[in-house]
């Protein structure tokens, strides 16, 4: 039996009960849950939060599941420093999904006139948002030509009881499916999956691969066992059997309506949308469903979901061109999308620049790639900026490439047209005279014991 969202919460409550915060106060669906998570973050706290008693909500809402890297590690059954290795090894194997006949996702089936999106406890996150948004929804669809499945995160705005606005502005596989289906005059069938075990989310929504890769196979690789799937009620798709909630429907061909604004990972409210419309035909859910929310905007949860998959992918690419690359970080201060820190053991001058070029061509949303020596911990931003302060000379170490493709959601770019900055903050191989101040390593254990007293 596949693990699911509730088994993950149980595991967390056994391993780290202090990492779950349950709020029983009757709060509004509008802004208050988001305000709670952001207030906790300001105090440096990032627990998984369960809202048991939101006003007018039929189900509890769980949010910030991915607000801390230690919970990615728990999902993998490993430690934080091993997340990258686990990600790389699990994403390299594929296991075909397995169909099941009976599934908890079919506990409650709402069809036709019984469909009512307003019955779901969908949060309105920011006062600039156009309305309530499903932020954890993974849209599943089939390639209209090959039948290969795609599964990817898309924001969904609740419009009325059976209509959602959906944006495909990342312009990846689902966007391509919809475009080709629309060219044939056909609606595109989709199922929006809410509330799965983190490993299923990693393999579907967060993993990025070629268009002919079926993400259910990848999810199997992440799980280490076949993803159990069950047939939908009204569309020709199958969905994870132990998900919490499924919304079945069609993205309408030839129809566009305003969608957004919505608080994006940049920390800004974004009007950028492909303005697609999703007509809902069925909602199925577990009897005591848990509604999962992902904190949008510039939040630890939203942004770590960008960084955690991007770092191993980038590490692999960089090591192909410079094998002595040690580590990669997408820092939160760069919105986990625009800035990348790389550490390496430099063997030859020019290698940092090679790494910078490789990084820019691998990830077009990057605007700054900063390379440091291998004695610098790229996950510790103070060390990175210190290395830049003490090892870099701007006339040699900084270079700018104007007029490149960038991220559509970068408010400082012109329709995604942007400049790129590379910084080489490594020490020169010849002529470097400074030595770092240190105390003997073997004293650390001794002083620690003294200080503990
Ligand atoms: Mn895909």
C-alpha cells in the first residue's frame, strides 16, 4: 500500500511532534491561515500547520508541509545533507504504475449538479489575490498525440461552483498538450490531485524531465514501489488511489477568461496568466479528507519547492562540465529562482566562468551565478557573501551578458528579457597570500565539553 499524506503526518508526529502546530481557533479562510504561517516564519519557526476549525470548512486544512528541509529529509527517510543524493538516485529509476479497483479516493463521489467547489476549504492567501486559490493541485493530463501522462503544479482560482481559472504560464508540457488539443478543436481532460505523500509530489509536480517521460513512472521511482492509481469517474485518466481530493474536468478549447492576480514566488502579486478555464465534472474525496494548501508568495514552502529539485539537477549539469564542482544552492534571498551559488575546487583558471555559462544555459530563470571555492558552504549565505567581499575584484570577477531570455515573472525583466551576471569569487591559483584564521580542530570537542558545563 502506497504511503499517503496522512501517513506522512503520522510519521512526523512520531518523529518530531514539536514540528506540527495544530490550531483549533476558528479562523477565516481569508488571509488568516497565511498570516499565521508568515508570522511563524518571521520568528524563525517553520512547522507543518494543521487548521482544524476554519470557518465554513468541512475539512481540516494542512499547510506548510514543505516549509522546512528537514521534512523533505523525513519523506526520503534520510538526513538533510543527503536530500540531493536521494533526489538524484530516485529520479533515475522508473517504476510503472499499478491500477487498483478500489480506492479511498472514491469514498465520496460528487457528480453533475452535486459538484460544488465552494464546499472545499480553499484559502484566499493575500489581499491582492483575485480570490481563493488551490495551490497544491497537481494537474494530470494525457498527451493528445502519444497518451503519455503529465502531472504538474498549476494554480487554480475558484470562480463558481464548477468553474476554475487555471494558468499554464510556465509554458511546459500541460501548456503544450492543451495547445495541440485545442488545435483539433478539443477540450483537454484533466484531473487535479490534492493531498498526496510528499514522494508522489516530488515525482510528479516537482520533477522536471522531457515531454515523453510519464510522471507516474517517475513517482514510482521516488516511492520505490508502483504508484497505485484508479480510474476517474468522468474523464479518461487515472489518479493516485490514496490522494485526499480529486477534481475532474476539462480545460475548454478556445476559451480564455481573466485569472489572477496571484501572489507569486517572487513576493509580488502577478497578473501574468494564460487565462485558461477548467470546467469541473466531478469531485471525489476521502470520507475524512484533509485539504492541503501550499503557502504561496515568497514563502519558505513555495520557494523551497523551487530550490530542492533545482539544486540536484544543476549539480549534475555542472559536474558534467567541471567535475570538481562541490555543491549548489538556490538561496531564499534570490527567491530560490534567480540566484545560484556554486562551490568548486578550482583546478584551472577559467573554470568558474565555464560553470557560470553552463548554469545559465541549463536554467533560463537565473540572473546571478556566484562561484566560490570549496571551503565555502554555499548553504550559508554569510560565508558566500564574505567570500565575495574578501576574494573578488569586480573588474576581473564580474561579467554581464545582456539581452538574454529570463523568467516571465521577474518584475524587473522586460517580458522575460533580462541581463545575466556571473561572479567569480574564487581565489586566484597563483599569487594568493592570505590565510584563513583558525583554531586547532582537535580543540573543538574539548571546549564544547567545557561550555556545556
Ligand atoms: Mn511531463
